[in-house]
C-alpha cells in the first residue's frame, strides 16, 4: 500500500535530517527472535484526523514526541536529584552517580539556600544541609563541582527565587575551569509562579520576580544559548494535590505568563522560546500519565502556534523532565516504593520524556542512602536496556483508550486555562486564590478516598504487615551546620570586602532602574558576595512577598 503523502514528507524531511545528524543507537533493532522492530507504527490508512491530532514524531503538533527517532537516537538523560550536607559531601555523591552511569546531575539545595539566606542567618538555624546542599557563596559552588568538568555534564538546578544568583555561580565556576560559557548545558528551575500556589519558597513579589526571570532569558540567549532558562514545573503542583488535568493546565498557564512577560520586556519569541523547558510529575496511574504527557505536548504546541504565532518548530516543542511522584512513596513497606517508581518511570518513558529522575525507596523516611540511589538509577537502566519500550517511537499511540484519554485531558486542561484567562491571568488567579482552592479541593478529595478505603494504597490501608526492623537511613550530622558557618566566617574574613561592598552597591542601583540584573549579580558573585547578601540587597529594593 502506498504511503500517505504526509508520511512520505515526514520521512524525507524530519526523519532524514535526524538520521543524518544523530544516527540511531543501533543499525538494526530486533527482538529475541531476530525480527526487526518497527521504528514508527502507523495505521494502514491515515486520515486528516490522524494527521491533525496524532501525526508524526518531531513534527507539529508533537503528540508522538519531539524527536523523529526518540530513544532509538539516544536515551533520555538519566538524572538523580541529589544534594545534602556540605558542598564537598555532595560532590562525592555526584561523582559516585556519574561513575554509576548517571548522564546528568540534578542539584537539590537546602531550604536556606532556596529562600536566599546564608547558613549563619537566624532563619537558617536547624535547616542547613538538611533537604539539600548548603550553598552560601562561589567558594561552595567551586567545591560542589570540583573534578566535574562542566563542559561534559548537563546540570539541572532546582532553585527558584534566587535562581539568578545560583546560575551566576555556575557560570563563574565554568569560567574558572576554563570552559566556554556558551557550551554550558543544563536547566535552572526558575519557576516562581508555582511557588506562590504549591511550594512556598518565594522571596520577592510577582512583578520583580518576573523581571528577574526575563532578565535571565535575555542574558542566557546572548551568553549561554544551550542552557534552559526555566523549567516550568507541574511537579510541585501535583505533589500539592492537583489532578493530572490541573497539573497540565496550571503548568501551561504559568508558561503562557512567562512567555507574555518576556514579550512585554521586548524579547523576540523565537530567540528565547526554544530554551523553555517543563517539569512534570509521573504518578502511579500509568495510562493516565502517558496520555497526560502526550496531551501537554500537543496543547503547548497549539498555544505557541495559535496564541503567540511562534514561527520556528523548536519554539513550539514542549520538552520536559520528569520525576517520579514523591507523594506516592510510603513509609510502610518501603520496598513497595521500588515497584511504584518503576511503573511511574515507565509511564514517563512511554510518554516521551527528555530527562528522568527516579525517587529512591527510602525517601518517605529520610534522604536516600547510596544503595537506594543506585537501585533507583538501575530502574531507569533496566527500562532503557531490557524492556524494549525504547526501541520504537510512542508505542501506545493508536490505543483507543490512550487516544481518547489524551483528547479528554487536552480539552479539560484547555478549558481550565480559559477560566484562568477570564480571571485576568495567572497572577490575578493566584491573588484571588482560585488556583490554590482548586488544588486544595483535589488534595482533600484524594485523601478522603484513601481514608474511606475507596482508593487502595498497598501497605497503608490494605495489605498491612507488622514491621519491626528499621531500614538503614541517611542522617545529616548536626555538626554540618557548625562547619558551614565556620567556613562562611572565614570567607568573609579573607575576601576583599571593599570589592564586595562596591559590587553590592552597583547591584542595588541596577535593581532600582530597568537594567538587566544578571551582569551585576555575576560581578557580585565573583567578588565572593554571599547568596544572602545579594538577596538582601534585592529584598531592600523589591520587598518581600507575604502570601
């Protein structure tokens, strides 16, 4: 049977170009019996509805993926979210992960770092190095990436309100390593809007926060063109209790807000849009999650084309990182979490993720041990190398249920975005409490289902056992905080404090006018001004948000 003209056109353009630039991992993909595995399965007859709604990978509307060959070309980036204690201790964990086959780093920062306080601040007491690594200055960042060449790894940093400061530190470390800044690859989360509704690590009010974000967009477009300037996060929205539809809707609504803010700041859409990335949750309903990822990709493509008139293909693509669902991990029978994570990770791969973090079995109780982290990483590697799902593109496409669910999630998410538009946009909807109420109601309903036994959580409300033996847990030594404070004191004594004062004064002046903040933040970082000192200058100019 002759191929549909659209199919032939895709093969001659997107597929041929992809194979020329990025050859597939193998010359031939076969099953155990030696039969060749189809690169892309399509119906015998392609109609207009198929072309419009499902289409081909690497071609608008990207329902089937953003690359023509997907994982046949290369696997997703395998990350493990890690960071604890001091920079030197976290550095050891990162080098261990790289030795075990991790292909990208994902940095967890402690709570004081996330909200812009130094380790010796009264607000930091008892929290230093607990939920991530403590980073007070460029000196800590230098230790964090000691013997890790930044031109060979991709680094994701989960940092929001002070994202510009941590990005500046990363750039400064690269320069000290002799790495060309233009070659840096990675992502800063830099998504402040979801902090106001789901997570809470905000510092400044929405307007100056959006200014910081658009300043980063502009600076990175000129200096770090391969670095993702934002990771618009649905993950934390889902962790707060949102449904799959709400996760898609609120995440993409935030994305719309960032795009519009950048346009209002005078940036060219096709210059910055390709560096936007997204971050989604992979929960336990495997088929719903697969459909969710496909729906989000298609809906964002249409938003960028129809709402913003994006011209370039890369500007319409939704590229995303996925993390398995922390809220599904249980303290009871923690080995069950390995199974949960495997199913969740599988949904992300079947849904076409570009990057993936798998949670460790013991994270409901503590920071993960090295053994648990290794098992979590091995879960990804088993899926990649043994399951066969990476050998063909979008393998669940065409399933009646998957396609119906993809359509339904897209339609419902689009309706919810429309309600946010009518409310005056995301910022207005946050200030009015609309988004928060939606998430809170969904979280309440979910918990009620568990408590009534209508939703079974294995080992929690069904299939319980008496557990006496406690698993080995990782604990952060309280001495870590004292050691970090001593390091900070020594830094302040040794650095050129006059140079620091000058840099902070220039930053303050810049914050009071409309100049791009990134150059002055970078200068302050290089003078070894601390994170807290830089954020305090900005607090004095911008004020603090009180939710």
